[in-house]
C-alpha cells in the first residue's frame, strides 16, 4: 500500500505542469530583402510577406508536433534594406538562431555562408536558383531547398519532348539572369533530344512597362518580332527579368504555344496544385494569410519543415546533429508532391518534383514517365552526381 502511494505521488509530481521539463527551444531565422520585385502582370505582384508567410505556417506545423515532443519553434525575421550587409545581418541572427532560412541573391548568400562558416549555423537557401551555388561555389553550410535553373529547365524539356514538341524557338532577354536561364534551357534541349531551330535576343530598351498605348504597340511588335522563324513546335522564353515574356502568348506570328518564362512555366509550387493532399496545405495557408501560396512560400515552408522533421526524428535541437541527420540516408520530408523529398549528398540540393503550370492549372509534373535513372528519377532533373563540380568544404 505504501509503495502504491509513493508511486502515485511520483506520477502526480511528474504530471504537474510547473515541474515539467522545459521544452527544447529551436529558433529559426529568416533573412530576406525588403521590398518586392516588380512584375509585368498586376495579378502576379508578390505579396509583402512572400516566403515569410510560408515559414510562419511551417513553424506552426512544427509546434503542433513539438507539443508532444517537448520542442518549441520560433521564427525571427530580418529584412535587408539597400546597403545593408548580408554577412552582418546573418551573424546577428546566428547569435540566437542555429538555422537561417535565406532568400538572398547568390553573392549575398555566399557572403552570409562564409561569415557563418565557423559558427555551426545552417543556412537553408529558399530563394536563389543559381546552379553555381550548388557547383563551383557550393558551401557545406548551405542546404538548397529552392530548385536550380537546370532542374526547372529539365522539367520543362522533359514534358515538351514527351509531347513531341522537339523543335524550339528560343527567345532570350538581354540581362544576365536571362542568359543563365537560356544556358539551362540549351543544356536541357541537348540532354533530352530537342532542337533549337532559331534563337533570338529581346533587347531591354528601358522605358515604362505600362502606358496608354502599350497594348497597341505590343500587339504590333510581338508578331513582327516572332515572324520568319523556321518551322517550330513551341516558343521557349528565357526572361527572368520580367521584360517581355508575358507579352508573347497569343501574339506570336505563328499559332504556337509559349513556355519557359511565360505560358507553361516550371515551378516548385503553384496555387492551383491540389494533388497528394496539397489542397489541405493550400486551405490552411489561405486561412492564415487570406492569399494564395507562392513558390517562395512553399520553399520557405519546406525549409522550416526540414528542421522540424529532423528535430522530431533526433529529439534534438543541435544544428550540427540535425545537419548530419538531414544529410544522412534516413532523412526525408513530406511536401505534398507525391513522394518524400531527400537531399543530394554531393551538393546538398533537395530532390523534388517540378510542377508545370499555366497560371490557372497544373498541366503536368516532372520527371516525366519514361525518363529513367539508376538511383532516383528525380535525379534526371538538374546536375547529377557524375556531372557535379561541387567540392564541399
């Protein structure tokens, strides 16, 4: 009887909230740029909290599980104004965050990574799609959640080739980012058996993007610009700078589909995606934000969920231990894309299917049927292990 009373007393003490063990606190930082980029389409203007809202939803999801595991997640947001130093801001965040989700241009991301190299802080790249960040400029303390340009281009090329639309006219913008996307599209065409029958450059002459006479000018300009092309199946645009591609659909000289930076676009996420339980995530996001989920939102959500999943599986908040687990063979994260997402250990890029969407519907999902790989069909998208130039250090 006495032993029973002692045991019961012990249970009561253990169940007393005031005496419960303090939860493991896991702080995640978010480092992005202030302001939003301008787009040709008014309905595609990014929201002010683009990316940040996705991370906040993931923090809530992490805490739902964390309640049962005695873990508590928080998010601290820092946004760089013009002239702010990424390295300095990242170092300040790292004082109390072991993980930093970054939406930064490539050079700033590298500056932040180099500043944090000896601090044990893990950066999760949610925004930059530059292949060089995973190749010649790769860093051991950056995990890449955003897909690369080559992954996006390969996803599009697979579908176009599957459709037997193998003859392309490639129109390239005059800015550096446009040329990088064009390089990825050329590589994809060669890789999957498409042929670029003509290539044209659209020079950005500056001036106002919208004017009273804009529609009339565009309606006259675009047919003439695309006239006299050799026989082709699809016009592929490389226009990351948002100068001309949105004007191409329905205005080409020949009645042909448009893909790439307009028309059929490859993307990590689209608000129309509703397969594999995605509608549940879309609804929760819309309830929280009163808007639709963007690709950057989803990339930030996935980044924060990777930390949450690793913390749950290891019962730890130590960045070094979590990074080891994420890079290991047992890690995967569910992201409403039909299969678990895992990490490429040769360049720390997250494997993932790529959606092909037209702005209203998801048309297809790559990798496409018939594009095989000895390890994972997802590795048909982007730089594969034998091709990599990454030397992690």
